[in-house]
């Protein structure tokens, strides 16, 4: 069987993790079956839809590696096709013109029935006179149940009386979402409709339209909604973090993909980073759990850190070289110390902007006098002398580590006294990357400058 899935967002906001996870599951299922993953913009709400949001969604999907097969379709391009399908429904006796005034919650049965069972002559006369009308679906009536099947939930039943004669097209002729989706999914041979469970109430109505038109119904797969920490639906409107902002913060896209795959799919690896295509090989839509997953930034950070560790330190160095202080005198191999510093900082960063901040902080000289008292022991003077005798070309973290170790031993100093004091002098912060590495990256001139800069200023020894 050929599998075609689709992602059908309304371009009314930025893509967030919930929507992107729906796209991902559709992509994974299509690719798992060597099928096609289609993209369709449901832009019939002209007031809220925009080309900017379409462009942003396309960029986000491309960045995530969730690439649609073929060009994106757009509902506003398909008006003629919807009219044709509406005409067919009218011809088959499944649609009728209703003259009731538009109401938010639809029209109650007895009122709709007045239009549904109106003599045809009267209907034709009122339509010809220019009176406003919408087109409603003539849903089956009676006390029975309507049964439809969801892949994850099995057979579901709703009372026929609860379905009602829903609107297919508004009085301006524009199709409703309920109807347009059916025509689109049929025309594009969509075999699996994988979407959020909030669409479950629409499904019996849509299936009725399929049946009325004699079209084959796709397989329905309603996946649980991603919730926020307050257990509300994660939505663009509830301020969910957009995929675009993760991209701007320099998250590796595989981190998002790997994390999103775990939202309801127990088979997704929890301790490895994979791209969408690698995940597709093992994906099974039937094993998606019905429990609503909660978006957990901490867990996402875990994936971010794993993915950051997969990046090449060399390429990160070329990206962030400008953040390192320029040493006036060079050094033995300053780039290898810079790369080592990146390697030190990387494991605690979930995205590039965190790494950028950490590199910046490693060299940001905070005021040491706020952080702790200065050292004024005699050894401090001697250490300055020892360090100033190191030739600039021998200035590298490996040598500095040995020099500091030798100095500590010779003077019988406690590590805390030497390293902490040095760290405070050089960075103003009592923790961070190994101090020899920081000194290697600073270079001799900058290090000596920092060690000496406060001599006159504060009258301290180091
Ligand atoms: N346009 C709908 C939405 O953004 C999706 C409709 C569907 O998947 O059938 O929620």
C-alpha cells in the first residue's frame, strides 16, 4: 500500500514544539513506508493567515530536516475544486441551502430542519432573490450511533443526534475547514490523517462527507496533545516557545527532532541523537501512546547537550573565534587551548548561544574585590615573576599546568590558595574552566596584564 501523510498547519503563527511533533510523526510514518509526506497550508482564515508565517514554517521544517515531498499546497488556491465538490454533494442530495442567520454555535436541529425540509420551489425562489444562505450537510438523523475507527483507539461511537447538520460553505461561498480538508485529503490521496486529538470531534463529520461522496476514508490517527507544565495544550497562543527561537538560539536541529520523537513514542531513543530519517526506520505509528506528554525543557536540554557534544570542536572554534581575547603576543598553540576550552564548556551547553555565553564568561573579568579578598602573600609576587619568565612561545596550558603544579609543590601551598586566588585575579569568578586553560587562551600578555592590573589600583600583590 502506498502511504501518503500530510501536515496541514494554518499559517496563523509560528510553529511550536506541539505542531512540529505532529509534522514529525507524519514524516516518520511516510518515510517508514517509503511513502510521501505532503504539506498543505490551511489558509482559509484570510484575516489570520499570512505569507510570513508560511515562510517561517517552511524554514523551520527545512531546518528540522522534515522536508515535504513536492511543493506545499494552499487551500486558497483550490476554491474551484471545493465548489465542484460542493456541487456534487448538492447533486447527491447531501447538501442544502440554509437561510438561518449565521450563529456561532451552529443552528439547532428544529431550525435547521425547517430549511432542510423546505419545499424545493421555496428554496429556489429564496436563493434566486439574493437572500443569504450557507450550505449545510444533510447528516443522517435518528437515535442510532455513528461508528468510526481510530488507529490508536479502535472503534469509536458518537450519537447521530450529536452530529447535526454542519456547515460546508459559508454565505460568501467559502468552504469551511471541515469540508475543505476532506476534499484536499481525497485529492492528494492521503492515506493516513495523523493529527492532534483535538480534531477527534471533527472526524465523524468528515467521515460522513467521505461516505456521501463515495470516497475511500483515510486511516485516522489522533495523537495526544503535547501539554505545558500546567497541563494545558501547548499552543502558539499560550506562549509556547517557537521552533524559530530554538533555531535562533543555535540549538542543533537533531536535538529537537530526537526530543520530539519521545513525545508519545516510547520506542524513540532516550539517550541518543538521531535525525528524522534515522528515526523513521524504527517508527511505528501504531505504538504511539495515548498518554498526553508534557513538554519538559529540562529533558529537551538533555537532548541539546547530547547533540552539542556531537558537533566538531574545530568548526565551533571557527564560529566563535572572535569571542576569545586577542593575545598581543600569540602563544605556543593558542588554537589548541581554545579548542580545549570549548571542549571543556561544551558538555554543559544545550545550544550554541549557551556556549557563546560560557566562552564570553570565561574571559569576562569581573571585579574580584566583590568576589573575595585579594591574596597578598609573598608567594604571589614570586608567581608573577615565574610566569613572566615563561617565553611567549612556550605559553600554553600544558606548560602552565606544570609550572603551576611545580610552584605549588615548591611553596607547599594549598591548591585552594593558589588556584582560587589566581582564578579570582584572572576572571573574578571562583569557578570555571581549568585555570591553566584560561591562561593559555588569554595568552601571556593578557594574563600578566590581568595579574598586574590591580597592583597600583588596589595595592594588592597579585
Ligand atoms: N489546520 C488544522 C490545524 O492547524 C489541522 C487540520 C487537520 O490536520 O486536519 O490544527
